[in-house]
C-alpha cells in the first residue's frame, strides 16, 4: 500500500505514524511545501521517502492535511493526478468551501470530505504522535458523493485508527463547528492578548497564574497559519458566534455593575451543565 | 499538633490530607457549615474528628478555606476564640476585603493572609487530593502584620507542602489576579453559556467538540457558591479586565468583517507568546 501524506505536520504526521504501525508493509510518501518539514519527517521516521505531485499516480491512499486555504487550491490538482482507484481524503476544519472546490471534479467520487476532531495546540512534524485518532470523532460530509468502493476502503482505515464516524452536511458542519471549536480558539487567543497586553512589563505576575489560566489560554498557542484561513472560510458563522459570546460577556459585566449577584450565581449554575455535556466527549471516556 | 480545617472542601480537605501525611501525629479537626460535608470528610478520613468554634481554643493551626464572603464574616470570630499562639491562615482568592476585615483585630498578628494558587474545577470533600500544593505558588499579603513567630511556623508548613512563596500587597494581588484568574473563569462560564444556549436542542453536536473546547470550558464547571462572592469582592478590577477583553473580541470581529486577515494573523502570532509565558508557570515544570 502506497500512502501519500500531503502536509506532514501534526495531523498528517500522526496519521502516517498510525498507518505505518498498523500496516508495516505500507510505504509512506511525504509531500510538503516546506522542504525542511519534509527532511524533519524523514529523520523522525514519519515518512519513508520524500515525494512530489509527479509521484501521486502511485498512490493508493492520499491524506491531504494542509491549511484550508491551500486545500481549496490543491485538492483539484491532486485529484487530477491520482489514479481512478485512489482514496483521497482531507482533514480540514471547514467543509463547505472544500466540498465546493471539488463538486464538479471528474474524480469527485475518489474524494472523501473529512474532519477528524483531534489535534493539539502544537504543530509541525515533531508534534506528530501515535494514537492521536483513537476514540476521536471523524465527521464525514457528503458521503453520497464518494463511490461505494472508496467509502468502504476509507472506513476500514478509520476503523483501524479507532475513530467514531458521524455524517453531516457541509453547511451544518461549518455552523456547529463555529460554536464548539472556532469560538473557543478566538476566546483563548483574545484572553491571551488581554493578559499579555496588560501584564507586559510585569512578568512576575505570571507566577500568579494557575492551571485554570493555563487551560483557558492553551489554544492561544495554536498556529496562525492554520487558523487564519479557517476563520476566513467560516467568516459568517464565526461572526455570529462572536456576537453571541460578546453579548453574554456584556450582560455579565452589566450584572456585576448592577450588583445582581443572584443572577450571576444563576448564570454560572446554568453553565455548570457543561459538566454533563463534557462527559459525552469521547476523549473523556479513554 | 491540633489542626483545624474550617471548610472541608477541595482546598481545606487537600491541605488536611497533606498535613496528616507529613505529620502523622497531627489531629485534624473539621468544622463546616454543611454537616453532610463534615460526615463525608470523616468517612473519607480527611478529618479525625468533627468540631465546632467552641473547640477552637485547642488549635495550633487553623486553615480557613471557605468562600470569600464567609471569610470576611468568620475570620474576626475565629481570631476572637483562638489562643495567642495559634496560626490562622486563609486561602481566599481575594485579599483586600479579607485583610480589611481583620486590620484592627487584637489578634491580627496571629493571622497570615494567603492565596495558594492551586485548585481544580471540582469542589467538596470528595475533590480533596494529596499533593495539590506541591510546586504551587502561595501569595502572602501584609506579611509584616503577622508576628515573626507565626510567620516562621506558617512558612515551615508551606515549605513542607512544597509551595513557592511570593509576597504582595492586597491591592496588587486583587488587581493582577483579576487578569490571570478571575477573567479566565468568566470567559469560560460565558463560553459554556453561549454554546449551551445555541446547541440546547442539538446534543449530538457535542460529538463535534474536541479537547480544545473541553480545555477552554473546563472552568465553567467551577462552583457558583465560591465564585459569586469572589466577583463581588473584586468587582472593580474584574469589570476593568472584562472591558478590555470585550474590546479585544470586538476588534477581532471587526477585522473579520473587514477581511483584514493579515492583522488577524498578526494578532494570533502575538498571542502565541503565551507559549513562553506558560513555561514559567510552576505546574508545567513538574
């Protein structure tokens, strides 16, 4: 089995590690716009060999794990080259624009639009880890546009990786993911900014920060190169979530200004429901 | 050594567990407004015996780990009863009002105003764990108002627990802690609210939530009974942090509306500095 990883960072690199471990006979080819990443992936034994688009006709499986703006540009070119039996799937955090980019491609049936809900705040080949996908959810969009044969092969791979599958249309994916992922990132980035701006000249202050602060700003370590195009592609949904979030923060501030502590208590008590909700998140079960 | 824990929840209970382990001869007395918590603490072997304020004259060490509104009320009463050798320290997340409440007390010198930067999002006796304080920062305010003898004994206890000590005045404590702790809690509570309100009828959606969402809303599980009085006592500082945070979120939204993606990239790139800052947080070193 010839597996091509296009974009050998956290997502593609972790996928490569698992696929190699589960299929020791697989040959892992790496393609990346950043040649230093490719060398690093080779040194770390994430890939077996460096490759280019010209080699793509050898591919049985192509994992495209590049920023979403690049996905929209590159996916049609990749589909142009692969042979008619190849499985091509992505891992983009937006789905509408990506599905749109290939909707009329003659090899649309070779493509499976995926969003594995997994990752860490780190990036690059050195961030790649084994078992990243185990127990995680993989959201698949427009399954009906992929050929049965390709569906079957791809699902076998996801099963091997230990993923749970959910089906959704691209519009619904982008709308809901804005709430449960994109908004978290902005809230964290802006929390980081607020504290850094204020405490810039008082580095001692961070001795006062505990694990709570750390947990809340963890996502502010995320890659701007990955996240800027996500926010761009999901602009309308993200703006809607931001408006609701800002409104809720404004209301909280007004309650505080008006000394409405019973309402504040009650708002926090309601938000405590997140305890039950988080129990349903797969990684908590492991 | 007779150790009294007033408020046998996460903070007091964890303190009790460590002090008993480090000093097996210590007798741990528990006092709590909630008798069920006291029974639970006894069953869990967190305390050796249930007690009341009348027993406080037996105390060598008194740990007062109750909500900050109760601290302001109870601390003077506790100091009234303890003997003149007793060490009394608190663990309140605000310091100005608490120091103010005892500033003219005849036994002010028996009191040490403390804020151990440690905890989890859980509460109650069952949340108490061993080693909670190891490597954590303990902020001590107005050290000069505590007698040398009491200072010395208290610092010996904190050293035993493995804590790092930082000295600060109450005003500075409350101002900075608003940024590195109180704001994180509000951002998390309101993120939880925003998502719960929107996705109330779509519980399936939480299958889409990953570890990033979980990390960002973790603090929304925190106790409203503990946090409402903290926000009340630190109202002015908290409002200031909220205004800056909301302003930054508004600016981010406007950049998105105006398609200013280079500025968005640059804001996130700046917030990435939090990586270096978080490396300085004690719990990351362990």
